[in-house]
C-alpha cells in the first residue's frame, strides 16, 4: 500500500502573509510531530 502524504498549499496575494502562514503551519506540524509538504505555489 502506498504511504499517503498531506500536502498543504498556501495562497495569498501578499508575500509576507504567505510567509507568516507557512511558518505557523510548519511550527504546528513540528509540535504535533506530523509531516507534510508545505509550499506557496503563488
């Protein structure tokens, strides 16, 4: 069986907002010992 992966895309017009949300998500994932692909495709 293939291992699933959580993927999170963060989109916002403001670069600083994207960076802030990405940092919050990465901190949350680290605290919960979770892994995910987090990216800002915009």
